[in-house]
C-alpha cells in the first residue's frame, strides 16, 4: 500500500512539474512581456517627421513656419515701437510697457521679463521649425531633388529673417546663429551675426535657383506673387538687401536689389505679408486695436509723428484722431495708431516701398546723390508731397531719407533700428524727465550666456 | 533551450520528492463552534490540523467533523473577526465544542502582503492600515470611499477639495511624494487596478481661470474612485509607502489602497435593507457686511479726486444717486443676505441600499444595489448614484475555485460653478461682488435683473446654468484559483486574475445667452461638452507555493508571476459659442472648437517574493518586482524594485514570560517603488498652427525627454507592535523615512532651442515621520463595552537636492502667497512678500510665511455598546498646524463685502502696518486691503482643526422583541441617527480648513478661492436584516 501511494504521489508530482513548466514556457513564448514603443497619439512627433516624413507632413511643417512668423509680433512691435518713440502701448494692467521700456526713472530692461524672453523664443521656435523642415526634406523619400532644394531655400530664407529680428533686439549683445541641433552654438557679435545671416540668405538663394518651377508645399495669400521658387527668390534678395544696409555694405545692397522685386514704377505695397483670419486654429492680427479704444488698453501714435509730419502728407492716414486724449502714466496722445485697420489686416514682412528707400540710402552712401533724390521723390510723390527741395548734400539727404523711412515704414518696426544704426538715438524725444532711450535688450537670462 | 526544458521538471521533481510523506493511523474529532458572547453558531469556521494542510470548515449549523492523522495533534480554529484558538486533541477527544471570542481590537486581522497573499497582522513586518466595513460605514453614511477614509488611516492626509456634491478628495499618504508626477495612490479593487483620474470638465471656456497667474484649469473636478459604493466594501488595506507597496512596483510611490468587496455566505439568503434619510446644511457661514448708506456710497460711489474733470464729476453724481436709490429700496423692502440665498438650502439626502448574500458550500453569491440621491446646499446642485453589484464565488471542483465580481455604476452630479475665475461668473466670485442692498431676484415673469456691480448675477447663473457630470461605469474582475498540488506539506496554486474598468464620463455645461455675462460677450451663449472614455484592463498570473514541513519548524511561501496592465483614455471637449436662441446642442451655434486628447499606458511587470516564517517568531520576507512601461523613455527597460522585511515576535520566544504583554513584535522593512513620468513627457509634439486655410504644425513649448525615467522612492520603516493585558490593549509604533530620487522636474531650456521647458529626472526629497496607534478595550462588561482607538501621526518633508533654481508651484504669485520648491526647505513651504528691516532700510522681500504640512494629526475613534442594544460611536480628528492660503477673504475685501469689514479687531505687526500706511482708525477691510502688495502673511492662515467627523447613535431591537413581532422572518432591526462633520473648531477664517482650489495637483493643496462651502449632514437610518 505504501509503495502504491508513494508512486501515485510521484506521478502526481511529475505531472504537475510538467504543467508548471508548460505554463512558464507558454508565457515567455507568447511575448506578452514585450512592449511596442508607440508614437504620440496627440500630434505629429518629431522623430517620425525627421526620419520618414510624407509630402503632406512636410507641407504642414512649412505652413507652420509661415504661421509661426506671426507669433508674438505684437510684443516685438511694442519693444521696437516704444523705444523708437513711434507708438505708445498703453495697457493699464502692464506697467512695464510705460515703465521699463521707456526707462522711466530708475527702471532698466530686465533680462528675464516677457518683453524680451517671449518674442525672442517665438522667433527661435520658427528657426527650429525651419531646421526640422530641412532635416525632414533631406530624409524624405517623397520629394524630388528640386522640391528638396525648394524646401531648403524657403527654410533658410525664413530662418535668416527670424534671426535678423532677434538681432535687432539684442544688437551688440549678439545672437546665436547656430541652433540646428540641441548642442547650441555660441553667441556671436553683431558683425559676425550679420555675416552669418547674409551667408544663410545666399545659400538659400542658390538652393532656390535649383528648385524647379514649384514648391512642394502651398503658401498662403500673403505670398501671392511670391509663391514659386523663381518669385520667392526675389523676396530672399529683398531681405538680403536689408541685411546689407544694416551691415553698411551699400554697394552690395545695390547689386542685391537688382535681383529683388524692387519696382520703382510699381505699387509701393507689393511685398510679402503675414495674413490673419478668425478661422479655427488661425490667428488674428495681434497689433490691431480700435484706435479710439479707452486709454487702459490702446495703441497710441507718438505725438511727434503728427507734429513732424509735412502738411499734405497722406501718411496721416496711419493715425486716427481720437475722440479723447489717451493718457497713461504721465504720457499722452491725441492720435490712435491706425496702421492695421481691422483684426485681419496683414502685417508686412518687406515691401516694395522699403526696397526703394534702401536703394535711395545705398545711392546716398555710394555717392549717387541725384539717383537718391529721384528715389526719394518717388516716395514723396506717392504720398502727395512735392519733390524734394532741400540741400543736395549727403547729410541733408540722409536726414530726408531717414524721415521718409520714418513715415513710410511707420508701425512696421523700423524707427528705432534706423536711428540706432545712424547713431541718432539721442535725437529721439524724451517725454518725461528721467526717461531713457535704450540701445539694446540684454540677452534673455535663460540663455545662460 | 530544449535541453534546459528537459532538466527543469526533473529538478522540480527532485525538490518535491525530498519531502517524506509518512502515513500513520488516524482519528476523528467533531463538535460545534459558537460565538462566546451570543452563543450563535459560527458558519464557515476553519479548522486546521496545525502544521499541515488538512482542514475542514463548519457547516450552516456550526458543526464540523475532521479526520486527524496520527494519534494526537493540535487543531487550530480560526474565523474572520474572531480570535483564533488552538486545542490539543487525541484519540480520546471525540467531541470538542469550541467558543470563539470576537476580535474587538483587530488583533487577528489579516493584512495584504504580496500580490496574492495575506499575512496575519501579528506576523506583518509593515504597518499596514486597515479599515473594516464597520469603520468605513458603520457610523454614518458617506458619499464616497475616499471621503469615508479621513481620520481612519494613520499617516494619511485626506482632504476634501471642496464641499461640492459628487466628491473630489486629495489623499496623501506619508507626505508629499512628488512635485510634478501623479500624486494620488493606486487603487486596486478586487484585484483590478481602477482608474482614479480627475478629468476636467472644460469649464475654462467660461471661467478663464487658467488665463491669470496660474495655468492650472481649476475646474474643481471629481475623482473617479468616488463612483464606488462604500456599502459594498468588506475591507480596505492601505500600503502607505514603498516598503509595503514595492510589490506593486512602478505605480506604488504614492501608496496603494487595496479594496475588497463583500462576498456571499454559506447558508440561507441574508437580506439586508438599509434606508437613510437626512439633510445637509452649510457648516459655517462667514456673514455678510451690513452696509449703511455711508459705507455703501464709500464703496460703490467713491467721490472723485481733487483734479476731477466735469465729466468725471457728473459720472460720480449719477453713480451716487443710483446707489442711494438701491439702498433706499432695500431699506423699504428689506436687505437680502446673499450668503443665505446661495448657500442656505437644506438639501435632502436619501440613501437606499439592499444587499442579499447567500450560498451553498460550493457557491456563494453577494448581490447589492444602491440608490443615492443627495441635494447640495446650493439650489440645483446635487449627486445621484445608482450602483448594482454581483459577486460570485464558486468552487468548481476540489482544486479549482472561481471568483467573479461585477459592478455597474451610474451617477449624475450637478456641481454648480465655483472656485476661481477671471471673468466674475462663478458663484463665489459673483457673491463677493454682491452687497446686501441690491435685489437680484427674478420678477414674476422670471426675468433676472442685471447685477449693477458685476458681470454676473449669481442667482441667475445658479438657476439658468447647467454643469452636469454623468458617469457610466462597469468594473468586473475574475479570479481563478487552481490547486495544482496539495499534500500534507506542499500546496502549489496557480492564480490567474483579471479585470476590466470601463467608464464614460460626460460633462455637459450650458450657459444660455440670457445670462448677463453671456449677453455682453462677443459670442453669447456657451455650450461645453466633454466626453472621456476610459478602459483599463489588468491581467495577472501568479504561481504560489506554500511549504509546511511536517517538523513544523517553518513555513515558506513563494510566489512568482507576471502582471499586464493596459489603460487607454480618450478625451474630446467641444466648446460651442454664440448659441442660437435657447438651443444647447453644439451644432446650434455660430462657432465651435473641438479638442481631442488621447493617453495610453501599457505596463508589464514580473515579480518574485519569498516569505519565510519560523514558528511565527521570525518572519522574513524578500522580493523584487520588475516593471517596464510605455511611459518610460526606454520601453524595453525593466526597472527593479526590491523589498525586504523582518518581523520578530519576541513574545513567541521561549524566554518570554511577561504576563501582561501578550505580544511584542519588532519589525523593520525596506522597499523601493516608482512613479511614472507623466504622459507625453517623452514626446516632442508639434501643435497646430494654421494660416490662410492651410494646416500647419509648429513646435510647442516643451521638448520631449527621450530617456525619461520613473521617479524612485526608497522607504525604510521600523517599529514595534505590542498587545497588553490579555489583549485588551494594543500599541503600534512606527518610524519611517522615504527618500525620493530621480524626481520629475521641469527645467527651463535656452529659448534659442525654440523650446521653453523639458522634463528631466533629478533632485531628491525625503519624508520622515512617526505613527503611533493605541487600541483599547477599557471597559468590557455585559452592559457596557467601550473600544477606543487613538492614532497620532506626524510627517516632515524636505527637499534635499534641487538641480534647478527654486521655483513656484501652486498659487498665484508671491504677492498672494505661493508654494515654493527650494533646496533645503520643506516641500510644502509657503512663501510670500513681507517687509523686513535690513539695516536702516525696510524692503519688501519674499520669505517663508508658513507650511501646509501639519505639525501632527490625531484621530479618535470610539465605540460604545450600552445595555446590549445601544450603540454609540464617533470619530474625531485633530489636525494641529498646517497652513492654507486663504484668498476668499481677499476677494471679499477687494469688493468691500466681507462680513467683518467694518469691525476693528484685525491685527498685524507694527512693521507691516507702518509700511502699509495703516491708520489707527482703519477698519478690518481697509487694513487688509492696504496690506495687499505689502505683505502676504494675512493670506497664510492656520488651518488647524478639531472635527467631529462622524457620530452615530443606534438601537438594535432585542431578539425577544423581534421574535415577538416578526417571528423568524426578521433577524435584526437597527435604527438610529447619525451626523457628518457636525462640529468643526478651527481658527481658519473661511468656510472650512479642508479645501483645494487646485484639486489633486501635488504640492498645491490648501489654496482657497471661494469654493463650494462644506456642509454638515444629519441622517436618520434604518437597517433591517431578514
């Protein structure tokens, strides 16, 4: 009996040990412990884009670039417009606009405040998107070589433009121009930065020359007339011309202008714009406000705009006579800022009018004074003013050129930059005792520069 | 591989064969087991031959019959809720009748250890808190489970986020254990990991709460554990830290709450019907300012300054006569106390529950249903819940046992619109803007007047808006227990357990065009629809081997297994603006915006645990869990979480002869657990950015961290458990230290990368604490029995290492006081502006003003049985210390409507008064308003409290009366009265010290911005058992 029971038990145990083994082997064979690395379900992931982008996804990245150019431009406008004494941004809940930016009493430009950190990052976000576009175009199997060059050209042009805007804020403090990877390049000084930007534009230009007849992605109506590689490259040259005069390379500017869309006989408003709309996911013009809005939330023209305006000049239309004076923090203005007349008015990146003025400036600086006068007269006549009748000397013409730039490019972010590059910041009006005109913004603190 | 397979079973066989099974003669013992007090037979008592696996259970009459091998042995009698007994038996015994004594102090409770095992509390090496069904719901009716836990778990801080119906609680076990990760414990119900998310309703479209100083949604959401029916719960075990919870691995950093629901019984159906009816009312009123014509004009029509223009003077005159007319109207027709208007409703509460439990020896059933209907203290708010449960246990064959639970819940809650906003529309914010002399009530045509001083009329908002949350939830689990092998010394079991948790949460919020604040908006009428679908599935397989050698020297329990968890959630929120007429459908609008967000989580875990018990004297446990998860940067990497513990029962040792100390156990435990990274932390997601009708994508502010890892917690816990005086008193003492490393922190990136933030792992934080529990049965006589439970606990947290600069977390800026995470400081410190003297100057700096962590907490739970049929019990809690940030008072002050505005008893330091320019004659409201911008100390208020949480007085009809009236049909009738939150004593200057504007957001608890006020509840309860 004992042996039978023992052998029963032995049988039982052998059976059970096989069962256990089966279970364990079964589990491991089933691979249930394996996990698949899934992509983000809520949006396109960077990894997928860089390695394996479809043509549609590349188009989305390009559209994102065009759209991103508009982000926080109102903060850029407040920065350059206030310091350049072009506009007042009165916002009762934000005392730093009329305080820090105008150097009220003891205030300084803080390096960790939104007026520099936000627009600075917004431009670099677009730069990052352009680098993503380049990388995904490179690695994509769905674009032809021409289309790839088109993508590179577009990316490099916009990247250069965005870097330029940040350079205009930090000026001699420099910017980083090499941000292609997470291993950031160093800050370079203004000279080097301008050189790098110019080179970037030139590289983009040569890409565009090999980009065939069409881009692989759509461009909005803001690029109407500039949405093929052949026409887009004239926009590239236009930006390059601006960079050249910022770098005081006036002869180069004249050469570059020949390849741009400059048209002395054409509409001064021809150019490339950021457009706006109320559609889903889109944006309205953030600089637009009712010009007669209450003081606590208004954009107001600097009083000197009206007082220095020549009689008859139709650029009086860029301001609006308010029903009540706007006042805030010891400042005041009777005219509201009225360059953008509706919430969907476009914002210019660069226009024909500026190109003519660049040509005028370059002609002055290279000794072609009569040529400069004729360009200035194009501008003057277009705005109901008679021909220039002042002295035909370099210094007088520079004054006139700067004046025409002031009014023609009012509300487009140029005044402070122009006065600064001609060392005339001390000529800008001081409205309250103790106010300062700043030369540049500090590098944003998170840069750890 | 094949060769290994061949050898493996041989090895297993050899191990098993080394046991020697020797057969001897045998004898029988029989008898009856009864309750020592009542004499009632006990059904299902387990009788085991000690140190073997031979056992039987008593039948429905309490009788048993067991065949014992050999000629003598020891029989162990054990039954849940009763103290086990051992008897020596031999061939001479024959019949043995046993009386078991009820385990009043819970000495013989069984606590969870491992994923498939429990251990007697006497042998446990951790301090595991247990809450029995009686403690949970025996005193009064509770709305939700987490709400019922306060004051019952030592070491826990459980706080209601607001008084809104439908729940919303923050549970912190042993302090703050994360800064940016998930902060709530893991809830396991009958083996299923259930979802406990707090899903926002999308109300920001109307409140714009996230547009101001904080980007949190502040929607006052509920959390999903609220759905379960507290009456279904049999027991709750709480594993408070990594040393106990390590076996749950990478989800267990915040602790694990293990919930078991009731099971069927062997015998005729026991039907239990309970009905509670009650009402609730606001706990504390703050009072409203009694305006005089003078103060009304000063507040609402202040005269213009010296250099006023004629326009401004005219405007002032108009305003003055307007306010005068309002005031005169009030003098004639009566002033209105709007606090009473809004919060003064006495809500009707009704709870009906029915449970039936029956079964045979083979199959047991438990079926229960709940109908709950509770009104809130604000009109048109309330909570309704219907729940149905069926639990089945079935012994399929001698070695296979099947257990199935299923629960369907449907609930609807109307929560009103409270807490913070930036548009003036929530009840609290618009109430703060309402003085007692305006009349905002509707006229006889139902038209509400516009609020003259605010964008919203709170009465109109309350009556016309909808904010309704509907939950449909189904939780089911199944467990199969297979006894592969059962010999005298070995038991090998395979347990397969799985479950599903599926719910749909729908939030429907409608703000019709007619509302005052909607009419002035550019797109009047808002309809928000939020739809969340969630599916959790778990599967677990465990092999369990128990080895009891016949020598009885030790017991070895080994378990190994794997665990698979999947969770998917899909949230779609649509906001429609500019509604057509009185329509509420989303498409009946001029503009509609939709957002979708999906999250998923896939986890795989393996675990192994060994428990080595030497004669209940030395109990050594060691184990490890490995987890991998889709949340981690590297999904293929296993993160390992070991544990080890030792319990030494000094009282079981031979030398122990201290008569009065029945048990003394020393214990030490160590464990590690983790906390997953937040969903999406590893992705760099491009967001939509469209232009000119083309769809574009642009990088966002966050750069994904490809190598993100879970946070890691290491806990060491030590202490002792003792019981005295013939088990009439027990003392539990625990010291613990938790160290959290690899914390999920956000780092600001260089903006020239294009990004602003990324999440990274770093930093270190510790929590140290002490928990003491004393259980007493001071008086135990026939006519008076008193059981008392006193707990004391204290926790201190500290941020040891922080590789980023100190940052703010939770609040609205230093001016209003805010939490700040800083190296070397407590994780819950509150900082704010305050003037300090530095040399000759006085400057305003930001400094520490308080701490949300309490100095200590105590809880008192007392049950009295008087004259056999009366039962009185109460739970009280004392929290000492711990500050809140009270911004409700600030908002009342800024609007000039605080109840004590005109009093003069508010005091502040001389320095603050001087810097703020406070004059001797200033009233409270003026003083406090002047301090805004000077010091934030007035908002940091002591939130200590003493609360009488639950009180119940019950009468059980005596047996003789029952028999006389109902014969055999009714086995028990119990009725009584009870109350929740009846007394709150606190220096805190607002509705209730338990509040959280930011919901369960870690670190940010205790900030108050005009919440739904807390209530006290009264119930009349009847329970009938058939």
